[in-house]
């Protein structure tokens, strides 16, 4: 039933898109009607957003990706000073690992909406709210980098974590496993008001995590899944993770930790791949052991040493442009819909 709805949705969008394409060819008319051009651009951008959600939720099919790119490009021809859509186009290319095209669009977005370098107060803020990370005692991969991005308008910080690799993906040409969590706080009281973690396309959040953070000097405890590095807030056990796409309304179930444990004890993907020749082949132990996180990683030291800190709405762009000299897979910018 859901597949049929998506197919109908795509067909309707294609018809609408064709109509917009005919209008955009009338360049003289649009040039004399800037307001109409901007309105038409908004339609293209909205279609690009819808197709991007369909692309991510429906198995990343190339024909849907082509629609994403075409609509964002059409919109930017009509509204070339739109930083958000330049960023979204760069993000789309990045998802497909078309890295040169992604970097060009990221640069355009940052030119239109430049980031700010942190003051000492900003650095102090990052250190203050830096979460406590706990990994399994048998975790094989190291945490290579941490980048902290402060939202310029909202009281939220994204902590982007880059692990050596993912146990199941030695062949993906990403030399790091990119994960992210967000800490929201009250500027007046200084208390943590939200803890959000990225877990395999789902966003997890619990009241227990907020309470725990405020009982521990504003530092939330985040447990890191063995091998795959999904981030888990306190109280995650009661959640049923699902990926939610706010524009299309699509919801996709995400495999639970119990299911992931069953896969882990059977053995990882591509056990004979040469890049993973030294990796553990499977998790050895019970589910209780699999969900036991006792080894703490102190990220404050990494942040103070490297100072990978910046203020921007566009995390993947600033990480690409300012901080990392290796490829990474892009992740959600913020825990909410980026239109907000």
C-alpha cells in the first residue's frame, strides 16, 4: 500500500514539475516579474525537498536523485542567492558521493551565509555542554575527530563524531563513520532542555537523558553502539526507533538494538574484504554484554586541542570546508526539519 502511494506521489510531482519547466523557459517574462520568479523558485525548491526525502526513504534510487538535482538547479536559476538551497543541493551531491560538485555548492552556501569563528565564550559553551561518551569495552574503532557546530539562531549545539570506520562497511570509500548528537539548552538558566541522538536515520530523545545531563553538570551521557556507533541517550531502551520524514509524512522502522545484536553475533558484512582484515569478525557475548558501556571517551580534550568549533546553520558544509581533509558521509543538520 505504501509503495503505491509513493508511486502516485512521484507521478503527480512529475506532472507539476513539467508544468513549471514550461514556465521557466519564458526567461523574458520571468525577468520582468521577479516576484513570480521567486514564487516559481519556491515551487522547485519544495519539489526538490520532497524528492530528497523520497530518495532517502525509498532505498536511494538514482531516478529519484535525478529529480532532486533537477529541481534544486531550476530553483537556483530563479533564486541564485538562496543559501539554504545551495546547501541542500550540495548535501544531495554529497549523499551520492559526488564530492567535487558537493564542495562547489557548499562553498556557494557559505559565501552567501558565512559562518562565524568562535569567541572564547563560544568555546567555553562547547566545553560546558560536551557530552560524556561511553563505548563498549571491546570497541575496536577509535574516535578520530570531533567537530562542534553552534546554531547561530537557536540554543543548540551539534557534536559531530568521526569514528575510524563502521564494522559493516569496509568498502564504502568513507574513511570515517560520521555520527552526530545535539544538545539543546536554556540560555537564561544554563540547563539542558533537549538531548537528541542520530541512530541509523532515527532521531532518539528522552526525558531521562535531559535529567541525567542536568544532574551531571550539563553533560549528557551518550552510549555508543559497538561497531556501528549508533548514539544512544539514557532511556533508549523504551524507544521504538523510526526514521520520520516531515515533508512527505513517510515513517520507516529502524532496526532495534536487539535485531542489530543478532546480526552482530552472526558476523559482519564482507568478512574477507582486505581493508577489514584486522577487524573483529563478530561480537562475542550476550545481549546484556552488547549493551554494556563502561569505557569513557573524553571529548573535551579533543575539542580543546583541535578547536574544531564553528557557528553555522550548515554543518556538513563547514565540516567539509574548514575541518576534515577526508571524505565523510553527510548526516542530518539538526534534529528538526531544516525549514524551521
